[in-house]
C-alpha cells in the first residue's frame, strides 16, 4: 500500500522507508590516500596512519558513496567537518581532482568494484551549493567557518 501511494516499485520500498545503508569504504581508503599522495584532502598535512574516508558532500545531505564524493582525511578533519558543506577552496580542489585525476579515479573504481558517476555527483553538488542562502557559513577547517563565496563556488562547479 505504501509503495502504491508513493508510486514506487516494490523493490524500492525498503530504501524509501529506511534510507540507504552506507557502504564500507575500507577498500578505497588506501587508493584514495595514494591518489592524494598521503595527504589529508582538507588540511594537506601528511597522514601517517589512521586515514578516514569522508563524504565530500555529506551523507546526511545526499547519500552518495560514489568514488567522486569520497576523499581521504585526517580523523580530526573528518570529525570536525561532520555534516557541514566545505568552503570554496575545498570545492575548487575537489573539482580539480575530479578533472585532473579522472583516469586514476576510473582505475580505482574498476579495481575495487566501486561505483563512480562524476556527472551525478557534480549535479548534486550544484544543487546543494548553488541554492544556499547568502548568509550560510561553510566549513574551512576545525573550528573555522567561512561565508559562502558564491562566485568561487559557482565557478568551480561549472
């Protein structure tokens, strides 16, 4: 009945009612860290051990385990960013990574049986960022937030 009322195929009913389960990201942690030359995506410091995989577009805002939405981070940066959207400089670096390292991301996805859909992830980023109110503060670093720089973000997300 719920599926019919919401015009959903029955196969989608569980996802509709209970959400999407996160996928264990252990298999892509090492390759992402290698891709980032053992550096945290956000603070650019060396990550010796304990790297974590962060959803660049927070899971709570869009459940996307696609490889283009994942970055390797220090545990402290990941814990601090939580479900905040990242500041303009991070958006710029994220898009440069997707463009310049696209072949490497394809290889990581193929070797790990991981989903990759850059166009979909980019479309979601555009939707999330370009509809933000001007007053929003974006996560820059632990305990540091920056005002939305709409021009920089829009340029990066073209």
